[in-house]
């Protein structure tokens, strides 16, 4: 097994420094190439940790059974290095979302150059997992969101990833500027996996994803079929977008969530939290589940405006 | 006269705040014209000019401007992103969402969705609708009318503003969450005006924009009795094939002494790229073709591949990079 760090793109900054986008490559046999990308939003760190955990596992494999890596693994933990270095979600200076810049162009401004360099590097991959955390207000359980038109190919892959939820949805046209759409549109399977929260790590979920990803890689022939792996224990719930029930705040205030676990089952009408006033003892509203099902999203940032998303439940009304 | 309110919102700490608007002219009719600015809270030229235009219309309405009269109903929202204006933020400050990526909105959704739905609700009945923007904090735009796959009426009416440049573009599918896109579903005539640089006020551009809106009020028959000056610049329409994007081939500090809205000849100096540390000149940037300087970079920190200027040409000299920028929504 050969390991190397490679630079995809290097660009001079206005004042002397250089920005580089890098990937790690673990090269075994001539089997399929697979990749994990992360760090497109500079405040989402879940994917950086996932890449580290996969690297730990691969480096242990290099000590114990290097020949069991039949293909090639590529880790792209930090696609927005300037955003990560400065704790900004978007690409600093451009203030644009990197994941709205695909397919990009090699002679365009920085977001487009990164996009084009990433897509060029991923050419020919048998599977790309695009990992994102939730936005800064929410926490999510490990889930994949698949565009319906690509579902036939992607669903069998996603089902082996040890996820809690798979949601099939129609893509908005703006989603056509995402990495995962560009990959699927050109015929390379790209799976968008969402987990955890911004600005933090959900380590239990990371280990769940490590087990799922390794299982899928073994299935694809990247890892030897007799290789023992951490057990994948989850059976994902498969839903369509209309089976996802959003719960929005009725009033503005401070959301005081009940100790309900994201990923747990809730009953219709179950109390999920209160919206309270910081100035007085009064409860402004009770927050109750609109449906019975799996609590897949829970608000993690407590200040809310009227209409703010508090939770999402996958299930039946 | 009490101020009409588009939407009242309650902040998390319990204070309420409003998005007010102006409504002039015969109340029994649907508005003939809706003017919107400040979807982006740091685009201050449009906010300031619409507030000044509201004062102008109020004085006509009050009979303080002799010989002038309102013939039609006009609705103006000087600032949609009220929190953004108060904090000089392009996006809605709480959740950093771009209001002009939130249309058509949802009256029961997140804050930005509710605001978008309220803007559509009040502007939808109008026949003419104008959304005023100022590019961003990097690029200064000469005051111009933007049309996206216009119909013949829109193309004809675009000249009523009397601005020297009317820029036409194909509709880009990634613009479907813009206000203009939603308006197009409801017919009428829809325009975007770009004017100046965000984060600041350029009084010369504001004067041009104010005159353009007053000219439109007169020529579209909304207000009687306005005498327009006769010294307007000649007007040109520029498609994608008449637009040249000038991109940086190296990084550094970009400085230009030009002004937007000036005509240049091929080879004229546009600006310099300096080494930010040594101060040496790394490159001179020259106009590749003759034309009107429509856009110019004012934010000096230059990455390789950044746009520096846009030159609008009378011939089909447009370049591939302009098409690429357009396809990426810029």
C-alpha cells in the first residue's frame, strides 16, 4: 500500500501567501477508486474527522494486511481551506458557497477553479461520498438525500452505508450547481451524506459512518472480501420527501428542547420542547411532534424566530 | 397618513419589527408600478434613492409640487432586508440567508421565506416591477437596466429609464429563486436595475438612478407634469455577445483610476496589478477592445481568475469568459 499527499490546486493569494487544496491517496491494487470529500463549508468539521478516522483505519491496515487494499482510496477532507482556516462557512472574500459553484471552470474565479479541480480529480471514481454536516442551527442523524432521477443507481449503494435514513427527493434547479449533482450527471455515483452539526463533531455517528463506508468499499471490491470490518448495525428508513414532516416554531423565543434524542422514535403529539421567554417565567408555546416517526433533525441553536425549523420527523402523519 | 406595513416580525427576545412600504396614488386601483430595493441589506444606493423618490412622490401627492399629479398607484419598498440595512449585511443577518435566493417564499415558512412571500404578495398586482441592486462590495456597476429573456414590451419599456446601457441576458436556470424569476410567472413587465457598489453610497450614481426613475414615472404615464432634461446620453442595448469580461491572470493589488460608464478605446489603460509586498507593478491591464466600461473592480485584493472589468461593446466582440460567468450565475 502506498500513501501520498497530493496538491489539486495551488493559487497565489493577493498578498504573498498561497492557497492549496490537497487530497490523501491510499493506493493498493488496480481495483476501483473511491473517494470521500468534505470541508466544503468552512464551519462543518464532521467530514474532516471522518476522513481522519478512515485514514487511521487504512494506516492500521497498511501495518497488518496491506495487500487487502485492492483499489484506491482518496480523501479530500478540506475543499474550502480558506473557509476552514478562518471559520467561515462560505469561501472568504467571494462570500459564495463552494457547493453552488459546480461544475466550475479552470480559468474562472477561485470557487470555480476549486470546483473544476475537484471534478477533474474525481474523474473515473467508482463511488464518491460527499459528506456535509447540518447547518449551524440543526443537528442531523446520518442520512443520505438522493435525487430521484439517480435513485436506481444510488439506492443500492446508500442502503449499505449503515445510515439511519435515506430520503428520495426531487432536486431544485439550484441543486444542479452542487458537486454531487455534477458527479451523478456525468455518470459517477456521488452520495450526499449529511450528519451531525456545524462547528462540532458527533463521534458516535462518525464511527457508524466509518463502519458503513468500509462495508460498502468491501462490497465494491476496494477491500478484500474476507477482511473483517467493524459491524454495520443500522437499517436505514427509506422515505420520500412528502413523508418528512417539518416542525416550525409558532412563536419567536428561546427553544428549550426536551431531552429527546435525535434518531429516536417519537409519537404524534409528543412534547419535544418549549418556546420560552428569556424575560419572564412564561412558556410561549409547547412544541409537539406533528407525526409519529423517526426524529431525524433537531434544532440545536436555541434562539428562534417565528417559523424557524425546530425538528423534522420521518414517518406517517 | 399612517405607514403601511408589509410584514411584522417578532425577534427571539420578543421585540417586534416591521418591514414598511410606501403606497401612493389612487388606492382603489392595483398598483401600476412596484419598486423594490434592499433585498440585500448592504446595497444602499437603491435604498437611499427609493426613500428620496418616496419623498418626491409624497410631495406631489400633498400638492406641494405645482403642476405635477399622480395618475397611477405606485408601491415602493426602500428596504426589504431591514435587519440587513441596520447591520450593513447583504444577507438576512440571523441565519445568513440571501433573500434574493428565497423566492417565491412561503408565508408559513422560515423568516426569509415569509418575507419573500410578503414581497411577492404586494408587488404581484403591479404591471411594471423593478428590483434595484448594486452588484456586490467588489464590483462597481454603471447604472444600467438588466433584462432576462425580455418580451418586446419589456425591451421597448427598458429605454424609458433613459439609462445609457440596457443589458440583456438569457435566463439562467439557477436564478429560479430570484424575485425577478417569480415576477416573470405573473406577466407584466419586469426589470432589474444595477447601480454602483454595495456597502457604500455613491451620490453620483444615486442622482443618475433618481433621474432614471423619475423619467420612467413620466414616460410610462404614472405622473403628470414632469419636465425632463434633454441632455440624455445615447442608449445602447448589449447582449451576451457584446460583453467582454476581463479576468486577472495573476494575483496582487488591483488599482484602477477609471470610472464606470466611460467609453474606452482598444489598448487604453484599465488599471495596474501591484505586488502587495514589494509595491512593484506586476502587470498593466489594457482594454482588449473598444467599448463602454460597464463594471469595474473596486475591491483591490485580486486572486488569479478574478473579474477586473466588463466592457460593453458595439460589435459582437463578447468573450467566452463572460458566458462562463453568466452560466455560473454571475
